[in-house]
C-alpha cells in the first residue's frame, strides 16, 4: 500500500522543536537543513507511487523517506547495514527526513526494502529525475547563475578485479559453463569431461590458470583461446543458448582478443592471439562488468563528466556566498573521449534550463568541431587548442584579413594582386612573384610559387585554429581560463566526501546511479556552507512559498477524518492552534 506524507504543507504543530532550540540551530546549519527544506519536498514520489498498490498489500515505507535515504547513503558513502543504523539512531537523518516519531514503522528499514527501491529507481531511470529535481530546487533557492560553467571528467573504478588476458578467457568460459550446467544440464554432460573439469574445478575455487608463470603465458593463451573457440562453435546453431548473455561473452572475447581463421594454420590451430596493440580500448575488461572499458590515461572502469557553475569574482566574501552547483554528472565507459562527451553534457543542462553562456574546459574539449557546435547552442567554449606549432613557421592566419576573410596584407605588409573565392569556400590570394621571391621570410611562408604569381591558398576553417592560438596568448584569455583550475578542487571534493572513485557496485546503470546521487550530495554540502555564509552576510536562501489555502485544506481533512482532533485542539492546545494560524499567515 502507498504511504505518502505531504512535506509541502505546513504541519498543524511545528514538530521541528523536538530537538530543542540549540540542537535545532546546529541541525539547520548542517547539511540536514537544506536537505529538509529544499530536497525532501521535491522528491518525485508521484513517479515512484505507480509501482505500489493503493489498496492492496502491507503499508509501504513513506515514499519520501526511502528515496531520501538512498540519496543520503550515496552522499555519506555507506553500506546498506550502515544506512539502516543511521536511519534508526542518527538525529541528523531524522531531522533531514522530517521524522519526529519514535517507532520502527518510520525509523527502521530492512535491507530488502532498500534493495527493492534501489532496483525500481535504477531500472526505470528515476535516478535522472531525482537528480534533476533536486538540482533545480537548489538552483532556484540559491539563485545560482548558470551563465558561467566549467567541465571536467573523473575516473571511476567499479567493484571489479583487473584480470589479465588469461583471466578474461578463463572467467568467460567458467561463467558460460556454469550457466549451461544450471539451465541445460543435458548439453553440459555431453561436453568432454576434461574441459569441464579444467574450468569448473570442485576444490580449487580460483581456477586452474590462477598461477601461470610468465614464461608459460603464451602457451596458456593458445590453450584457453582454443577451448573458448570450441565451446562457441559447439552451440552456434542453438538459438535457445545463443540468446543467453553468458554465451555472447565468448563471442565478444573471440572477436576482440583473437583472430579466427577459416582453416587451420601450419601449427594446427584455427585461432591465433591478437597482439596487445590491436586490442580496442572498448574490449571486455572483466566478464562480471561487460560495460567497463579501458583508457590509456585513466585506466580501467568508467568516467563521469562533471559540469558545474562557478563565480569569477576575486572577492572572497562574494565567492563564499555563491553556490557552485554541479549541474551535470553523466557516466560513460573509460574509453570515451572527453571531446565526444561535451555536447551530450551541454544538451543535458539545456533540457533543464541551466544552459551556460560560457563554458570552460581543458584541451581535450577544445576541438574546432566542439567550438562550432557549442556556438550553435549559444555557448562560448573556452579551451586551448590541441597540439603545438613551431614558433618560426608562418601560417595564413599571420596575415591581415578583411571582414569577408580576404587577405589584405601579408606579414611583410605587402598587398596581394588579387583574391578569389572558390565554390567550396576556399580562397586563393595571388601575390607579385618579384616581391615574394626576395622576401626574407620566404622559407617559413606558406605561399607557393605558381606560373604567374605566388599563391596563398586557404579556407575559413584553416584560419580559425591559428586565430585561436593567437587568442590564447592574450591576457584576457589567460585571465578567463584560470578559473578552470577550480574543477580539480571539485573532483577532489567529489571523491573525498562521497568516495566516488571507488564504488561498491559494477555495471553502467549502477555506476550512473551512484555518480548522480553523489553529485547531489556534494551540492547539499555546498548549499549548507553557502547558506551559513549568507546568514552571516544577511542574504539567506529563498524559502519555498507554500499556498495558504493548502494549510486549511489539511486541517479540514484531519478534522473530518477524526473527531478527536477537534476535541484535542479545543481543550488541550488552543494556544498552539492559534500560533499555527499566525505562522501560516
């Protein structure tokens, strides 16, 4: 059955005084204050309620409590057991989740409930909705300015080992044989006994290839690759087995790690091992986590693209009172390039009304294609150009150009004889050969000698990168780009507070869920610090405005449902009743 409390309507009696005024002030100044006031009311319980029945079954836990607990679990990097204890005994959690009662029905949650709710949220993509709603609530309350943002990525290591190539082969075969024995016992018994005994040892849990000498690794790789190919070919025509995930793993490993020949070679084998350099970075890193990939810079696992707002004021007091809000946290395989991740992140914040006017990133984000695509969305991308050029060489951009990209003067202050523009947008500037032939910078000049003149051929696109390199040397660019360094501090805080770099889960959906909720946790910590700074500067957050008539509807509903409420109000707590009406007004 569905159980929901209305956290947007003012309560009949202010139960927030139950810790006492001193402890309540401490709770308000901690992370629990912003969570209770801004996060709890906007949790999308209407998206979770359809998974429960309105009139059948046991009463479910309050639908604001369980998603709130899952967010706090990732915020504080807790296991399920630690989360249960915190909900049961931690006053900060009780205050943040608005739980003044002292009963197991509201302060105790079993591991199965945590697991079930987490599964509902992950499988139905509700983590994205939860993240967007909470980010929007904090942005609205703090008046966060999304016009200036910066982006960077951080590597995430899931809960998996780093097996070598032999380990990947061995584990793939073992996983397939285990599932085959479990669901197709007859087919499993028909396999050679030596094969099953080798990869499914009863006494040796680590497998027969757990301790292979380096000198024997090449020989062992040939053995396991042949066995893997044999198993794959045995069940190629079985549609009921081909649809199983554990059968697709051997096929993927063969494609990425081996070269399968049509006929046996001179050594008698149809399978040969690929050289390490030919293995793609998107190859299988561990059969237990097929979504993980490899990056030569960041290693195995996943990466998260983090975009946040920032304040470019040098005044320390202004920066303390400005919320640097994480607006986007999108996970992906480690093999994905940062260059390809820029526009998906921009489109993500655009959908939520947090599109920046200026975006700062490092060199990997600064391709010319990204600059043009970002400009199409109204975003000015500030990032250095990849690569370096020799200082002694000249480029077409060293010349002076008119507004329509035609050459006016060369670096030696010589005007061209003529400038023509082709059909594809390419330009050709002709210069006097007698002048160019005696030029002191002839060796470094990109002008080429022709039949009648010396010609400088270029396109508008070829001018942009040299122009961007010239802009990088200006003081304005350096003064603006220095704010990108703050992204490194964000990554450090992201990991130190929430432990995002080493997760207890594996699989893309689980990693995405953790990355988003941990980013919400960082926003909550930052919101608490900024709100305290604004209170000291007498510029507090905006309080959410609740409709006045909803308070009276709530009182009326309680009175109609239970006559004892009216008796309770009229005889015992008349003063409190008047106080509540004055507070609501």
